[in-house]
């Protein structure tokens, strides 16, 4: 496999922290508006097509700046996992804030999770 060849779907692609940060920065950059399209909750045919085109553009931009290019499915899975980790970290920190017993809460800070959390629109429960 040459260095410019895109890894196949069956190949396992491991991302380093710099790759994860680059993807998060690319998706959260207000100049491109990728997160507005990708995080849209609409599921109609036109929205699905816009999302697919946005992911193709993200993949092209991502592959132009990394040493090990990968395909769209790998980036989608990475973004999904990053969002899940960021949400879990946010929930754990929130749970830690409301624990009883006094003392300072032991909050975990992760700059990548903060970057990812900025794109995810939280669901606000109005009944609390």
C-alpha cells in the first residue's frame, strides 16, 4: 500500500491525537459550516444528500493535510465516537458537580472534548 493510497474499509485505521484535533477543528470551523449540515437532525432525502456532500468535502480537506488518508466511513465513525466520549465526559463532570459530601469536585478537562461539545447541540429538559 503506497503512502497516498486510501486505506480500505476492512483495514483498521488508528488515529493519533493530532488527527482527531484536526478533524474536530475542521468540523467546528465556522468558515466551512460543516457542523451545521452534519449535525442537522433532518432525515429527508435533500438533507441526507447535503450531509453526504459535506462528509465528502470533509474527507477531501482532511486527507489533504494528514499523512495517512482514510475514507469517509472512518471519519464518520471517529466523529461519532468523539461525540460519545465528549458527552460521557460532560455527564461525568456534571454528576461529579452534584455529588454530596462537600469538598471540591474532581472535574476532568479535555480540550478536544470541549471542542467537540461545542458542535453538539445539547437537549435541554425544560421540566427540571
